[in-house]
């Protein structure tokens, strides 16, 4: 599926993310080499509670809803 990119290169995209903004060009190039572009559909599950934290998700468009699971109920986190 083709990606709709508004940034010219991944390292330019990485620079606008606050946690990467202070990196020099070499650092940005290193981070950008790890970037994978993904598109998700509304309601699609990205990860589940208890999954290993192998990825950092950066949302360019849209939003993510987070829920915690307790027994048989699903509810938003208390600080939401």
C-alpha cells in the first residue's frame, strides 16, 4: 500500500518529533533508519496490555485510544 508522506525524508520527519529535535544530522539519520511507516484502520488494535515494548509509535495523523483491561471490563486509564 503506498504511503502518503508529507515529509521529504524520514530524518526531516524525525526532527519534528520533540524527543528527537535536539539530535544532530548523524543522530537523525540513525533514528530514521529504524522508521517503519504503517497505516492503521479505525478500531484496529496496535498492541495489547502486557505485550513487550518493542516499538515506539509516533502518530502523524489521527489519534489512539488507550484502554486498560481488568477482569472482563475494558476502560480508559484513570488519568484520561
